[in-house]
C-alpha cells in the first residue's frame, strides 16, 4: 500500500469516515524523497527506540520501523488510530498509543531511562511546546529529527543579533540545525506554509546552571525585545536600575544592548552571577 498516494490516502480516510483535521495540523507527507531524507538524517540503527508524534496514517512510521528496533507512535485522533492499525498491521515492532503527547509523560512505557530518538512530521502548531517538553524531560532524547514550519525552524536556529526567546529556550539545552527545507507541495492537504527538516541534538547544558533562574532572566530580557536590556531587566526583575547596570557590566554586557544580541553563554553567565 503506497501511503504517499493521494488516492490511497483518500480511500483510507473515506473507509474510516475520517478527514484531515486542520485543527490538529494533519498534513500528510506525500514526497518520498523527503521521507527518505528524514530516515537518513535520523541515523537509525536496529537497536534504536523511536518515538513518533502524530503518525497520521503511518507513512513515515512504516519507514522508521524498517530501520529501528521499536517505534512508539503516539496519535491523538481516534480515527487515525483505527487507520494505523490497518496500515501498520504487518509490523511487529510498532506500538500505537492513543494519547495527547502534551499530556503524557515524555518517556512512556519502555522508554524510561533508555536512550531513544524522536522522529516526526510534527503538526506545525505543536512544534515549540513539543520541543520544549522533550528537552526539559528527565530523560531527553538523544536526537530529535522533526519536520516543522520553515519560519519556526529559522527562529529556533537564530543567532545574535537576531536571537529570540524560542531560540534561547532550545539552545540552552541543545544544538539545532536546519537540514533542508520542504516545499508545502510535499504535503496533502497542502499547508499554507513551507516546512523544514530540523535536527536537534541535546548538549546537556552545564548542570550548575539553574534552569528556572535562567528562564526567568531570559524571559525578562525578551519581555519587550525592542527596548534596552537594562530597562527590561529592571522592570521584570524588580531591581534597582544601577544594580542591573553593574551586573551587566560585570559580565561584559553594555546595558543599552538588546536581548536579541546576546549569546547563550551571556545568559548563562548572567544566571550564574545573578
């Protein structure tokens, strides 16, 4: 069964009384070259445990299962779960879990304390919360290989002087890299925007850095991105402005700089010296 065929997809959906949900971001991958690229860049081996989020009808799931030891496919839509049970029935190494990925533990079932990878064509609206959830998990994945919205991938991979809160949130934990861009024509139904294959490799940030304190300071700094850093920090941290300026200068940061110009190491230094 060719799950990249529009005709096959439409027949499957009709059979189970389903239709692509815009609200759930259901845009199925129909470009075989993109699927092949995802599998290659995930560097899958037979020992690998893979968590897939939003498998839809199982197009990518089948290809992952051919390379990995175990695939845990987490799907929220009950009708898609029924379709998956048909399209994946010939595979013994796939576990289908009906659940909302944002409401369950990041490492369900056999994943606890075991190395695993996350590979997924993510519903675009889920990208940021899913990435943060897994990077902040007690047992983060060794690799995340995701198809996300092009603009989100670019924001996540941003560098000074174009940093942003999302980029800082991801780069505190990991190294993100855009592998390639994906035309919106590679999906059915076709979304309004293009996508990107994003690789995220956790770097296990210095454990001495207090993550709660780090994010409190970073969020304060980015609270009004166009304003000077000293003003944002003074207002949000509720500290004396002269004290804020002194703190910044001690870390070789001019108080009139904007948050978008700081590197992750600058934020870490500020956290440690706060």
